[in-house]
C-alpha cells in the first residue's frame, strides 16, 4: 500500500500536516493532542479534514491490538461505514490511503479498544496527514453531539460486522456494528462512546471493585486515574445511557434500586456541572435512560424512578424501552454469542432509540435505519 501511494504522489507537491493541527483538522468525539499527533482513547473519536487533492494518507502510531479506521466524503451523507478496514497493529507505525474527491470533506473515525490493550497503551494516535494537493481551513464544528455510556453490550463485545463473529475482540474492534455507532452515523453526529465491559452505573459485575462507567466518563483514557476530563468538546445535545445489566447481574434489591436511581441523578448533575458550570438542569442537553434486552426487568424500576425524579428536578430525561430488541431469545440475544447481542440486535436497539432522538432533539430522521 505504501509503495502504491509513493507512485500516486510521485511528481506532485504533497502537503503534510500534523493530525493535531487545528488550522486544518477538526477533532471529533474525545480526541486530544498526544505524542505530536491526535490521540483517541474512547470509541468513535477521530477527525474531519478538507483538501483539494485526490489521495489522503494518514500515518498512525499503532499498538499491539491495532485499531480500525473508516473514511468517507461529505457527499456520502450519513452512512460513513463504507470501506471499513482493520489496521492489525502488527508494526509500530502504519499508514493507509483513502481517495478523496476534489475539495470534499473527509471524515476519519478511529475505533480504539481501550478495554483490550495488553500493554496499557490505551490510545490510538494519528501522527500526520498527507495530501497530493493542499489542505483547506478546518471544517466547521459538528452541529450534533452525542455522548454514549455503556458496558460490553454497547461496546459490541463479540460483534464484528462483516467479519466472523465471536472472535472475542469485541468492538473493541467494531464500533460500526454497535447500536451507538449506527445511531451516530445515522444522525451524522460527533460522538464519544465510553463503554467498558463488566462495569455498571454504581456496581460492577461479579462484585468487582474499581471505577464504574461514570468514573471512566471523566477520564481522558481508561488507564488515567486523574479524572482530568480535559476535552474541548461541545456540550452534548444528548447523553445515551444503557447501563444496569452488570449492576443487577446477581439480582436486584430495594437498596440497589435506590442506589441506581441516585447514581443516575448524580451523573446528570455532574455532566451539567462540567459543561454548564452548574448542577442545575440545562435546557440544551437531553438524557436518554435506555432499558435494554438483557435482564430487562431488573433495572426497570430504578430507571423509571430516575426519569420521574430527574424530570421533577427540571432535567430533560427520557425513558427508552428497547427490551424487545432480541425478540424472544434473551439468552443468545437473537444472533449474538456469549450472551451478548449480535449484529441484528444492535441495529434493532438503534431503531428503537432513533425515533426518540429525533423527537426530543429535533433532529429529522435522514432516512430508513
């Protein structure tokens, strides 16, 4: 690929920029300057860039498990998952090429698997961008922003769309087939997905200690205990929370219900404190409390209580019932494995969430999901 690229660019005046050069690059999701480039730790981050050449090359610093990238031009609308490719991470530095039509805008999304790094280096880093033309001023900031919190279900564990499933790479290898990835692509939103296997809202699976998902939400990287939260991202229009399966993995209790509801309310206050400077209910962020298909009856009371109590406090919080996404097969969740939803089930969850996102955020549905 690199040899082919050298032929394409031979005899041209190529332009090379740092992937963190804000004059030309617009970061997406929770991306941050790292190692002379643009780092992405949580799922769905990446960048937008415009140039008037015909070929775009990005050089990355890859890690042992690799990461996944996808590019698309603005003319492709809200379906950016064409031409997905996996970078296996077999070398320290790797590069890829992608065609870009004229002065069209190109979007690069990185699937970084923070929960699966063996070496603790839990960020994919894009170092440079190179075009056979010139780079243009950075595209405008995204007008739609979503944050997503979840566990292994949201991370699409054991789902690899277009590849053999049950390979236990999870999305941590395939954001494109996850319900959150599908929604973000469908609405053309800039998304940050914080999803960690085995974790809950207030209690982790198997009674393990350590951080829960709201704790990870405040961190730049999964292995960053400082809670730095040093992102320059815009306040989210919507925050989608699909948690509870791990909290209730050993059954429920009135005490757990109370803790779960209180945890959900506190999380909403923390988000609004971070983005609006006050824990009071904001006017511009809507929280979606999702009840999913795995162990659907257990967190229901606690979620419903969080919705009603949050609404009483002035928050915009919406209950989403996605319990039927797996049909009648909750154990295998239709086409999944290891008890996790498969490709079809993830799309069904997205289909159940999308109309409520359209309704409460006022985002017209761009087509059929």
